C-alpha cells in the first residue's frame, strides 16, 4: 500500500469540439472545479483525447504532484482506457483516474438548456472529484490461458470458426448436438445471389473439418455444464448414446479393424420407419440412420426413441461389431481457454399464424421445405411437387415477412433478413425448372441490401416474377382441388385481391434454435429483448459477449445470411484466439475482497453471487468467505448485502460511494 | 347447478322467442341454471353503438355487467354481438384503469359502480367446457338423436375475433362447435370459407343490405355445395341474416336455397325432446319442416 498522502486532484474539461462546448459553458465548469476541495489544478482543452490533450494530463501530474485525475468528457466506454494510460504515463497508478460523463448523459440530451446542462456538468465533476480523492492503487491480475478453444454448433458458422482456430494451431473442440455437421446450410439447394449449389460449396468445408488435426469433432454431443472463467473454462459435455462405435472407439474396446465404416448394411435390415428430420419428415429414415450421404462424420446413429432393439442391425454389421444397443450417455470434461457459441436458428412455428393454414392445408409449405423439394438430393429428386397430389405446381405464391416484422403478438417484431432474398431465389428456381410457372411474391418491402443483391432483384423482375405489395390477410383451401386462395390487398393498386394458386410458400420468420437459451445461460451470456444472444457492443464488439472469453458467431446473435455469418465466424475465431496466443489474460481488478476478521461465515453472499465466484472455506477453525478473483465481475451484489460490512469492493468502496452521494446531495458543502 | 345471470339480448326474445326458451330449458338439463338479469338493456350492439361513440358503448355494457355484479353471478349469453359488447368491455375495463374510472364517472349518476368482479361467457363455451358441462354431458342429455342429418356450423366473427382478446386458440380453423353438434348425433360438415362473416355484422346489414346479402349469398353457395340439411350458429343476429336473408336473396336475386337455420340451443332442444311448438320454429322465415321430417 502506497504511503497515505493528502489528495491532490487535477481536473480536465473537454470541449469535444462543439459536442460539449456547444451546450455547456466549459470555462465555467473549469472555474468551478478550481473551487472544489482537493482540486489543485483544472484546465480545459478542445479534445482531451488527442495526443496534446493526453500530454496535458501527464505533464500536470508531474508539475502539480497530483494523486488523481478527473476528465470530464464523453462516456467511459469510449475513452476510459485512453485516460488511464495517460495517468499511468504521468507516473500514477492507472486506477487513480475517474471520468465524468458530460457528453452522452448531458450535452447531447440537454442541447437546448445551456444553463441547466452547465449546472449538471458541475455536479458530475464534483462527484467525480469526491471519488477521485479516495481512489486507491490497484494491480490487475493475470491468469494463464488454456491453449484450446470450444465451438458450440456445427453449422457453417461453427465450422468456419473451428477451421480458423484449428488452422491457427489451436486445439478446438467442435460440439454439435445432431449426428452430423453442416447445419441449416446443408439443407439449402442453392444460395443467393450467385446460385451456387449450397452442398457443393459446403461439403469441402465439412471434409476439412473432419480432417483438421487440431479439430476434435464431437457430434451427437451437448454442453451439460460450464465452470470456470476466461482462460480456464472447465466444460462438461454429454456425449449422447449413439449406439454406434467409431473405428477408434471399437479399437479401444479391443475390436481390431472394427467400428462403423458407413457401409449402411444395418439400414437395409432395420424394420423401423420414421420421418427424416433433415427432410422435414417429407422422406423416411430408419431407426438406424444417417441424414444424407454426405454426412461428416460418416457414422450411423441409432434413434433409441424408436429403436425396438430387435438386433437385426447388429447381425448385419457382423464382424465390424460397430453397433452397441446398450450404449449409454457419457459425460466428458474438457478444459478450454475461450469458447464460441454458434447455435443458429429454427423457423418460427408458422402454424401459430392460423390464418395461413400451415399444417392444415397440405399445399402450404415453408421456405425450408421448398429448399428440400427443389433440391436434387431431396425427397423428390429436385422435382417440385404439391404434397396433396404430387402434381407440379404452376402458380406459386411466396408470402414474405411471414411472421417477421409482425406486431400482432403472434410473430416476431424483427426483420429475419434473408427471407426476401431466398424468396427471390425460389421465384427464379421455379421459372427455371417449371415451364410456364408463375411465381407471385407478396411482400411489404423487398430488402435486397447486400453485394449484388439489388441486381439479383432486378434480374428476377425481368424473368417475370410478379410482385404484389400487401400483407396476406388469410389463405383458404379449395376442398376439392386443394388449390389455395390467397387474400390480400394490393396496396399499390388499392384493390382487394383473391389470388388462386397451386402452392403457397411461407417465408417464415426465424427464431433462436431450441436449446440455445440453455446453452446461453450455461455460458452466462445475456440475450436481447427478441431472444437472440447479446453481443458486447452492437457496433464495436459484435462478436464478443459480456462474459470474458465467450464469443458469438452466426444467427444465434441475430438473423444474418451466409456471407455475414461466415464473416462473423472468422471475427469470433480471431477474437477467441487472441487470449490463447497471448497465453495469459489481465483481469480488471474490480473484484470483491473479504475482510476475514469481520466475516461471520453466514454464507448469504455465496448464494447471491450471480457468477458463482464466492465460496465458504475453513480457515483457522472457522468458516469465512473466499473470492475467486478471476470469476468476480465486481457487480457489488455481495458487498451491498453483507450484514457485517466484511466485503470490500475494489474501486467501488463504501467510502468512495458515500463520498459521491454526499458530494451530490450536499452540493459541495462538506 | 352452476348459476349464471342470463343476458338475453334483443334479437332472441323479439324475433326468435323459441331460442330464448330453448336456452333456459336445455341448459337446466346439463347442470346450468340461467337466472333472469332484471333491468338489462341492449348490450349495446357493437356495430351500431361502438362505431359511433365508444364511450356510450363502454358505459352501457358496463351497466349490464354491474347488474350481474350485484347478483354476484357471472354472465351467460347466447349471442355473438352481445358477447362482443359485454365480454369485451368487461375485458377492457378490467385491464384499463383510466377507462374504468371514466365509465364509473358516468355510472355514478345512476348510483352504480363497475368493480370488475365477474366474468362473461357464451353459453356455447360453457356447454363445451368440461369443468361446467362438457360434450359428454350434452351427449347424455340427448333423448332424440339427430341421426342421419348433415349440419354445417357458422361460428360468427364476434365470437372468435379479435384473437388476442379471446381464448379459443386457433380461431381460423375451430372445430369445437362441430364437437357439440356431433354430440347430438348429427354429422357436422365442413364447407368452403367457413369463417367468413354472415354478412350482417359491423352495421353492414343496416347500411347496405344488398352488399350484405352478396356476402350471405356466397356463404349459401358454399353451404349448398356440401349438401347440408341445416345450418347452425350461436348468434341470433347471424341467424336472422341467414334466415330472413334467404327470403331477401330470393326477392332480390331470384335464388331460392331453403336451408333451415337453427340456433345451437334450438337444435339441442330438439335433441332433448322439445317440440317444434315449444321452440316456436314456425316463426323462422325459412321453413324448418324438411329438417324436422328427417328427425321426428
């Protein structure tokens, strides 16, 4: 502890051009600061964050022998690190700096009240000075970082992130709960606007993931528990009973040359038939199955919910002995430094919009079902047919914003961002494949915002797709022909429309995938109002989260198309690799400290802590609380509650907070 | 016995008194006692009043609710228009303090206060609710099954919409009244555009009869297509539109359908053994005899 000496504070008031000076009398604030207790120096400057501005701080610290600095400027989220560094260069501990926000919380919101804004700025400076006078030296701690990462979710986002991490030499666990990687993208036929075959561009990546020596691919596996903190996450995984052994697993059991080789002999004999989830149950699968021929890993899975354990597959498998119908779930613990969540999306259950009759009318399908029906490897070999009678539809209506941009209470208020573009692509596909086909796009706005997207929109217009601007009120099925009547208003012609079509494709809204919420909570990640995982900053930290060491990639953070998903995945991989490559991370020293002499060992704080950072330990024959500093976020919940006042919140101590309150309430009278 | 304050409405007692009689008598056989709601006024009609002055609509409907509050009984009613007014105003006032204060200002002049202490039900939903009655109890009460008849159901807009303020789940493809019809031994039939308006509501019948009949005519075409022996509904105003409307369609468009239209309570009365006279079926505009011949 540094020798206690009288506080000597320097105050620096920023003009921020006219951002602050335009509505606050900076000169008056500076003069006022000079009158405050402990203030030995006050100055103002056009841009305190500039190099000369910073030099002003460092020089003043030396010249006036300051013990603390206060900058009245913008939000600490922007320039706190800048001024801490300047304070450090001046020879003080960087935590002897306090910031007064007189821009975001003052000049920008009180533009038309110069006098009031100036008074408020004086209050803010007075409060900051009161705290700065009591600030203490703090030393950040460093913790080592495990040289491994985890990616949760094996869609295109997770695969890309895992490949980047693996290629950067980091051991990466790629966790996927379904039997194969590939995700939603592997269900798509073509991608917009380039019309690439989705599988053709995705499968090379899937193969790369399978072969990358740094990636440990764990399919049919879920995250069960997360403990620890950045650098040292201890994650328990549940490897679900798959009923099938890999060649390695077989060898571990002493079966030489055995294990699943993907031959498929078991499928032929399996008597159980069920809908294939990958094909939205429009095609069958057996109780022992793979989703499609290009799965990675090429490994069968037993669906124990439907398996009747007849044992025919075991017989068919023969000497490979790859099938174990008595297999049980297995818990595996791994240690990683950082983690990326890439859990993706599901479609909003569009049957909830009962007026459109999805699941009631056979010929009303979703956009993803359309992808399977138009895909050459799909259940119909790429021939788009009506589910009701197998006929080729000629007139097809595409309902855009189906459940998106919807404030009725049933649906999602946000834009799902890729439905306009895939509906345009769908229109193109039926024109291309079905002679005489006529697509109708029923839309609110066409949002073709990406590179070459607007050009694609024009192209589809030229190809003859019809665009009707109007929200679809309801859809009725003709009970005889199973044709559909789409009722809407053409809002450009201001005319009600009854459009009879052979098929309706609902471009359903998207929502976080089932289970994403549970994963999010395990990793301590928040979500925004709409349920998507919350990034640390919408503009400047779109891959990070408020939990250090946990990053986001792809649609789990909000709807986005493939290019944006891949870009974010690469960003997340880069961000997740930084602490690993540095080898250690510095933790902000805002953690709680326990005064063991005052602690009564009641343990109330242990249960209150949202970050599981506290524990009761035995010391000198009695129980006291102990803080795991790396886990503590300094939220102050325990400190505020402790009945004995035994918890000391660094940088937010009780005397500091009381001084701030006094400074505000007493208006400067001490 | 579950006791309810019975809100009669206007059209049932004035145009189809048999419907009123049927409601009281049939409900008693399935454990529901309808008590007279003395002093009740018009609900008031949601289209006619609501579209001109909402405050009058709120206040008058609230007054009817207060009468039931004074009896300490929930309201049961048999008309979708009444349901729209009384159920919805009760629902709105329970959730909007400001409106409730305004309504109470008005009610103070007649020494009344809306408290929000009761609920409002359509008798048909009470029939369907297994906690009160349920389909099985209806089936058990039948003494003269309506065998070999095909009956189409019209739900009516004000019963089912707006979805947000109702509690019927899927309001676009409902089947619960069909279950009640099947309990009488009849075969419920589906037809095109079942959920379309009868043509009367929202003041359309009063404002533009011809347009209103156009809508009814479209429904009649769809009903004829599936060969229904009768149409049933749970709203005397819809009943009036389909029943009187068929005569008006004949006069204006020269098309005769002759499809008997019966309130569900009238059907239930027939199935429980009430006579056509007791049900005053001779007051129907479209002759009900062809249907009666099938079941009597």
